[in-house]
């Protein structure tokens, strides 16, 4: 009986720790994505050819 309570408490704690770790990882990935978007810009990059005069 006593061991069932300890086991149940341990499983509850384990779930909460895994949930916190997953939330932390999602938060960090969002921060990295936002920084990359801010640095590189979020616009379509087009190349333009410079035409030379053949006079």
C-alpha cells in the first residue's frame, strides 16, 4: 500500500518534469526561430541582373 502511493507520486512528478522540459524546449525553439527571422528578414529575395550597355 505504501509503495503504491510512492510509485503514484513518482509517476506524477515524472509527468510534470517531462511536461516542463517539453515546454522549455518549445520556448527555446521559438526564440531561435524569431531571432533567425529577425536577422535574415522575412521577405522574398530576388536577384537582379545588371545590364551592360553595348555601345
